[in-house]
C-alpha cells in the first residue's frame, strides 16, 4: 500500500541524518502549574501545556536524541519567577542557563539586573511582543535604552519575542543605539510578515540590515506547521522559507531552539528536531556543528557543566 505524502515526509524526518556533535537547545520553557499561587502561563484551559514542564521531564523527552544541554527562556512576567527558574537550572546539569524577564526603563531594573547577573546561569533578558509589551513604542521610554546599555556592559544578551514588522524595526534601532548588545531574534520562521507591499518591503529591508550585524543572531525555531491536523514533516515544504533566513544570517548566527513544551501543540520533539536537522544537514557537517552548538556559545556565552556539553 502506498504511503501518503504526509506519511512519507514524516518518515524522512524521523530518520534524518544524525550528527556526531552534541545538541544545545537554546529555547525551552520551565514552569509548574502546581506551584502555590499557580503560574501566569500556560492557562488552565490548555490541555497540552497545563502540567509541570521541568528539567527531569525534558531529559526524558530528549533521551536518545543527542541533546545534552538547554537554555530556559522565562515565560512569566513576574520578576520573582526569575529566581524560581534559576533554582531549577542550578539543580539540573542539563540546563546551562536561562534568559530572564526584566523590564528596561523601570526604576527597579538596574538593581534587579545587578542581583541576577551575579548568578552565572543568568544569560540575559527577553523583551518583545509579549505580556502587552511593544518594543518599538517602549524603546522611546525614559531610561529604556540606558538599561539596555547596562545589559550590554554586563555581557548579557537580549532575546526578542513573537516577531513582526514593528519588532524587527525596533531591533534595528536598538542595534544602532546599543551597538555592543548581542541580540537574539526568537522564532523568526514564524514571524508575522506584513501583507501591505510597502510594509513588507520595509520588513525585509530591516531584516537584511540586522543580518549584516555580527552581534545579531536568530533562532530557527517554531518551524513545524500543521494543515488541517496534518503535520508537514517533509523538509521540502520548509526549504524556501528557511532558505531566505539562512541567506540573510548565514551559518554563523543561526541557533537551534525547540520551543518545548509549547512546540507540543504542533509536533513532537523528535519531529521538530528531525525537520530542522534534515534542512541544516543539506548545508554540510560544519553548518550542523554551528547550528546545534557553536553559535549558541557565541550568542549566550554559556558554560558547560558536564563533559558531554563540550565539543571534542
């Protein structure tokens, strides 16, 4: 009996070429809805996500896949939750660090940054289209850019969130105002690209400007797509879109991020990894090593905690 196109694609992703280098996942979320007081995200009506997402469960999910380390991206706007995530990271050697949640331009930012940066697992902050924030508007607030300069001076990075035309425009401005700041654009393959011709042209122009900046990185994350309940697992479906981004940023500034467990809404971890691994494998062994490993060190400056978290 002939396999369907979707089934054939899924099979090819599942047996995607393996690479001998360890894999560092630059984007997972840690939370525990059973904690006292609950969590702001995920919401109770989310049957897929509303359960503990902790390092021990993550280790089970990635067992046998070659993943030896991960970076947690904070998914809560509560400043105290930075400390909770840092505790999870410190207690679990598969975790090499976390990107926290602080709001530049607020009176407490400098003191909070100084306190958190003392922890070696604190790698940076995330700010963008999340928790009713608007980076393009917010960067003009008093003290906002000055606080990003503090972040850069501390050797920490800025992750963005949920890219669209306004966010990409804002990142161009920030990269010019704070040239020493390392910026990581999260989930760029899933960006909301403007429909209007002039705005669309501006989006790609701004993205190319960021692609010329050696301190700007992007995550090849939130890649899998479902149509009518069927996962597009064949890498051919994604090749053109991913190729545009690869051409702009090149093999030295693109990172792997699974977006686990949020990714479970669309695909399993194995399927997500299989799709991106198949695509990057087409670029060669050196590109695989950079995508899954070396580029994450350049972007986040994390330190290994286990022998298998070091390249041979």
